[in-house]
C-alpha cells in the first residue's frame, strides 16, 4: 500500500472491463437538469447503485429526440452496462440498436401494462385524471392546461389525456379545456398563465403539467395582482419541494420519486446480471390538496 500511495496507482477500469465484459456502470438520460423534477428520483437511483458498487453516467437531452438518440449511442459506446430512460417514447430503431448490443433498458416515470418493455413508474393518465376530478368537484368547468410539448413527451401527452377523460366523464364539452404548450420552466409557466388570463374567456383554474410550471403560474398570478385561489386556482404535478413551500401551498399529485429511483437501480442491476424482473412495476401516486385549489369564485361564475 505504501508503494501504491507513492506511485499514485489507480485501477485501470478499462482493462478490467475488457476482462469481465462489464464496466460496472449504468447510464441514465433525463430530459433536463435545469429544474428539480427528476432530481430526487435520480439521487435515490445513484445512492442505490453506489451501495452495490456501481457507478453512474448521466446525460440530458433538453427534450430533443435527436439529442437523446445521440446520448444513448454515446453511453452505449462508452460501455454502459444498462440504461435508465425516461418514458417510452422513442423510435423502434433506437430500441433495436440497444437490443442488438444486449444493453438492458428500463423506462421510468411511466407505467403502461400494454408496453412490452419493462418500466417502473406510475400511470400518468390516471394520476392526472384523479386530480382533474378534484378540480371539477370544486365547481370548475373552464380549465386551462399548461403542458410540455406532447408530440415527443408521452408523460405530458398522458396527463393532458387524463384531464380530457375527467371532463368527458363529467359530461362537459371538450371546449371546457384550453391548452398552451410550452417548455418546462418557471418563467415559461408565468408567461403561459398571463396568456390565459388575458383572454376574454379566461379559465377559472390552471392545471399545469408539473410543479415547475405551476410555480411559474403562481408567480404570474402575483405579478397580475390575482389572489390564489380566490380569483384563480392553480395545480401542479410531482410534489417536489417547491410545492409545499409555495404560497399558497400547491395542490398537486405526489409521485414517489425516491422509491422509484431506489427500486429502478435494483431492477437494472438484475437485468444486467441476466435476472430481469418478470413484469413492470406500478407505483401509487396520490393527490395532495393544498391551498392553491379552491371553489369557483361566484364573481367569475357570474362573468
């Protein structure tokens, strides 16, 4: 050990990987590192990997499909033993690329029993439908939705569909929903909120695709001098730390991020070792009803 310290020796993991045909690394590619939506789950994922002596490669793709494909190919070339990806939406050619190279893939933040690929997460559609039902129970019949681009984001698409399901079940017209798509970000949420509230048929509640957009909507309301929930109600999705410290507290859907990250790590390790789980794992979400959701203002109803 004295010689090791004197010479500054460090193991050559590349040589070890050639011998073992494993690098003992897992890759994760997330849509963005610019907000806290994925932070808690990925932190738990990394902690669980570390306990098993597995290192983590992490990359983001800014919600650009072509960049995600590039990152997948890059991490595969660098020897990642398996990949954690967010959602199911990507080309079949990309999945085939990974299959041809025997790289196990686990999808997270989603659960769909009809999907052939293993996943761990929750039913985005049902989770958002449950929140929309709580909104409708408060008497709201004009709903504004601030969502990410749905075309390449299956989680966003399913959440909007969940709101539409609740509206249909309540016997309301599809026109009860107004939609603005915008990149995730607090400022983007504020801008979209102000767009809604400047319309002659402004909604009585704004449902946001995640808590970051909802925090932006709360900020937008404050800038416009609107009281939440007296003048307008606002909801989010995810229940990140911002939701509980916002003023008023943000009504949202709680996602078990840490449980998802921890269990995803063990699932991927098992897949790399040739003992994949027999089925996908569905985690439960629940509604967190806080101060940002209230009944429709009588003034707004009269208007």
